[in-house]
C-alpha cells in the first residue's frame, strides 16, 4: 500500500498466488479500501481476515462476507471486493439503473515482480503497449548486473528495515549528490574511506537515456543460488552442532578434571593447575573464517531516472526513492535488504550496519541542505562539471532538461 503523486494504490497476492495491484479507492464514493496501521482505531492494513473471533473488530474486517477468506471491505458503505478486485458485495443498491456488478470492481494497475521488487505502471492498463521489462528500460547489461545477486529468486534478499529522511533541499540536489561519481566521498565521508572505499577504482558508466551506474572495484557480486544457500545453511547447522558437541565434551572434561583435582595432595594440585592443558597445546588446523563486513570488496550504485537508486555493497542492498515535498524540501525513503545466505549476519552486525549507514545519510543530509542554501544565494549562478567525475550528473541533467523544456 502506498502513494505516488495523487495515486493511492494497494498491492496484494491473491489466494491463487497471483500478485495484483489496484487503485486504493472504492468504486462507490472513493473511500480508501485499505488503511495504514493506526489510521482506523484497532486496524492494520488490509486485506482483512474475515475471522470474527480475532478480537480486532475493525470496520474493514467486519464487512467481509463469509464467501471469501480475505477481502477489501469499504468501511463507509460496506462495498466489498475479493483479492482479485471483483465486487462481491454491495448492499442497498436497489433502483440503480444500468448497474453491472462486473464493471464495478477495483480499478487495476499493471504490476510486475523483479527479484525482491514489485513494480507498478500507473498508465491506463487497457492500453496495448510494448512489454516494459527492466531489461527494456535499463538495458540488459545493467539489469543483469543489478539482478546478479538474487538470480530472479525474491527470497534471496531479505527485507530488513525502512528509514525515512526529510531534507530541506530540492529533490534534484539529493540526486546530484548521489551522481557526482564519488567526488565528495573523500571530503565528506571519511568513515567510508577508512572502511576501504578505493576512489581510484570508482568508475561511471552510462546506459541509454535513463540509467547510470557507478561502481567500486567492478561492482561484481556472487550470484545467488537457492541450492547453494540451502547447502550453506545446512553446513552452518552442522558446524554449529559440532561446536556444541565440542563444548559439551569440554564441559564434561573440565568437570572430571575438577573432581580429580580434589583427590590430589596440595603440592600435586598446584603442579596440575600450572601445567598446560591439551587444548592450549594443540594448534587449530581450521583457517579463520572471513569476517563479514558492511561494505565488502565491491559496490554498485545504479541510478534509474528520475528518482530511483539501487545500491549493492557487501551483503547489503538498499533502495532509495527521492520524493519532492516542495521547491526546497524532499523526502528520501531507504529500504534495506540483506542477502539471505549471508553467513555472520547477526543482529549485532545488522544493527551496526544500519547505524553506519545512518551516519552516512546524516552527512549527506547536511551537505544537501548546505548546497540548497548556496543555490539560493545571489553569490551563485551556474557551476561547471568535472568531466572525470560527474558524467552521471551531466547525463541526469540533460534528460531532465529535455523533459522540462520539450513540448509534450
């Protein structure tokens, strides 16, 4: 459920397993048929279970008919739709002329899945258009590069958290900051440099009219395999079981040692306590496991015109959408995902990674707001591009200029 411009939408997977999207508006008087948590007392976002014994009793839930397990039920006048968008209940409509139930379902929106993403097309769904796949509007090279991590398996990237940042700057200022080829990184993000971001390996590629990709160290990532992931999980479980067995044997051995020590004389006991133990003398033959890091050895930052950013680094992917909120204000949404097969992704690791990312966003927020202040100053007119660094920004500006100046 969400909003893009004036369009409110809801996305649902039906009981047949098919993903569908609809305009979030009842066909009777336009009431929203799904609502955010807390928007209606005692409710949470629809669709609602029709089970009356769960104690929720919210207006969405109580209108679901017994004929469907889940539904979208309008809390205004009770018009009810199943998860395929069909109108299944409309009370007190006697006398309506030329009313056709089949023509009064929820208005559909085109929807598609790409790995962990759900993508909507808000145009007229009845118009015949060419298929709009990510490969078509990104280009096959960049689409393959971005999707390499999940290999078309939506379960390969696990959703972790959403963060929202409100900035006192025009949305284009945030986009410019993202697209400067890492120009600002050594000066504004010292922690990133300390963590291993190598600016000499920072490269920018342009793909067609709408996409640019910035990479660090090639931006390559191991391809996800559900079989490999299951094998890794099985191996990790076996390793954990072996370690647990070792710990149990060690505890039993220590208990026996302490019991034996009590039977020794004081002199023999002191000698035994000072003697090296077997586990102290035996060197480990196991090589230390590679430590999981937030940034890893490679990174990819893909910008999809006009306002979508997809970032891959280490085991992480974060997706940013920048939304205008006024001439000098914007909101940026960050959705964080982590590879499902990332060994060592403990809660502590995840929380520390999110903290480090938040620190970077705070630095970028400060930069963007200060740039906005400078842009409004009479002391600034127009700047210059640094060709070696700001090719992606120039690409963005050219496309935006055409959209703003060419007649529709």
